[in-house]
C-alpha cells in the first residue's frame, strides 16, 4: 500500500519540496515576493521546516507565511522560526471548547491556545483568522476581539464561503463583514481605516481608536474583491489554480515530470493567470462550487 500523509493523498502524488522550490524560484523572477504555506493543515506535512528553510533561501522571497489551525504549532514554532518563517495566521473561531468541537469535530482548543502563546512570544508576525457562522459562533465575536486585543494581534473575520467539505454551505449562515463591524463598534467604538492598505489583500483592515490591536473583514460573498486579486495557488498535488472557486487546473507537476524547462513552467503559470475570472460568481444563479473543498485548495 502506498504511504499516505494524514489520510488524504499518497505521498507519491504530492509535489516534492525540490519541485516546489523550483516553481517558486521561477515565479520569483517574474515578481512574486510573498509565499504562503496553507492547507488543509501544513504542519501535517512531514519535515515542513526543511521546506521553509529551502524557500527562505530564495532571494526574491521577502515574506514567507503559513496559515495553520494551531494545534501543532507549540511543538513546531522554534524550528519554523529558525528555518526562516516570517508570518503566521492562526485559525481561531471560538474560545469555547464545545463550540470548538462543533466546528472542528475534535477537541483541542487548549492546544491551539498553547500554539498562540508560543507564536505571540516568537519573532513571527501573528494574525488570527475567524470564520463566523450564524447560529454557531456569532456570540464569540466580541470575546474573540477582546482576546486578540489582549494579545496585541490583528484579527480578521472571514465570511462563510461555499467551499466546505460537506457541501452544507447556506447563505443564511453567512454573517457579512458589515454586520460584524456594527457588532464590534457597538462594543469597542468606531473603527478607523488602517493607514497601510494593500489593495491586493482580500481584507479591509481597521484600527481601534485606542490604538490597541487591529481588525479586518474578508467579505468574498457580500463584497467580492476579485478585481484586485493577484493570488496564484499551487495545490499539494502540483496543480495551479487561479481562484478558490475556479474549476480549471493547470498541471505543473505533470509537465515537470515530462522535463519542463523554466520557461515552460513560467508559460503554464502565465496561462493560468491570464485565465483569471472577472468575478468568482458566488451570487450568480448558475454558480456551482468547485469539486475540491477548501482544505484541498489552500486559502
């Protein structure tokens, strides 16, 4: 039987580290400076700090980030920092263990909080990501904001997107960023737009009037940001994707196995970027979500 990584893909189908580094190096020469490792859960990938170290040695990479559920972060943080990781986003949807179990289908909030403590105490730039679902964790918004402010960490709230593994997405569970902002301002006062704005970032970022912490809202459902999106995704099995909601993929792993040159790698990436949608179409009557769930694509 072929070896598997966390029960999803046989290792023989995963893009190896050397190939990932080669692709990032080629695209770095085209201007890509930020790299994010995501998932699924990237810390489930064996020997991840080695990949981080390899990527950090690429001269064009100036920001090397990771998005994680935080459950394995406490035991991994020192190796990741030593390897060159610069930023970490930690998913934190609740501070209540029963709700944590409902959302993640496992216990372990204590492990996530230990990972957060380790990250905040490290040199890493830390952010929290919170997915809010009406009827499940809307009541956690104020405690989460208060916790993030206590930690001195920016928290970003993300609208529920039709990329869940169970295909149970319902627009009735979506809590818009506008509604969340009203809830937060009622408790903490008016928010002012952040002084540093990167239009290519999906988040609309704000500062609290007292200057403690920060907050952002990622609203792909109610306020799509497609026109400013400049992200390119590389899946664990070696496919380029130009949109979370896209149904087309460009097989870079297959091309490399056939001996693709750097110029061919660049051409395939360019073809993928040129085919980017004008919009993701969530609100269109004929919208159909991609076959892959979020954990198979990367955030």
